[in-house]
């Protein structure tokens, strides 16, 4: 079953909007009254949005590294998770 196209991730959706929708999906999936078909649709949409958000974060990290390299001529890698 395909996720509804009006709820799928789009290039115009901000990362904050993606994360907000992911939180909404999690809340709905945690509800006890979700029907199986609806839960599967929400799960599929959540996976799609999670992949999109992860790709955006990786791209942003690469861009930050690129800017740091251009700014000083030397690449300084910093663990952004720390």
C-alpha cells in the first residue's frame, strides 16, 4: 500500500517540517486504535521521511566541511555528534 502523495516528503518541505511530521507519525503509530492498513501507510511514510531527513543532514554536514575547507585552506574535521 502506498503512502498518500499529499503527505510524502517533497523538496519544498523544510527539515523542521519533516521532523514535525515524523513526530506526528510516531504518535499516531503509538496510539492503540490505529488500524493495520493505516499503520502500514504511516510506517511507509515515516521511513520515506526519515531517509529524506538523513540525506539532508548528510548533505548539510558535507557542505559545512566544504565551507570550512574554503575558509582556511585546511580541512578541520570536527565530530558534529559530540
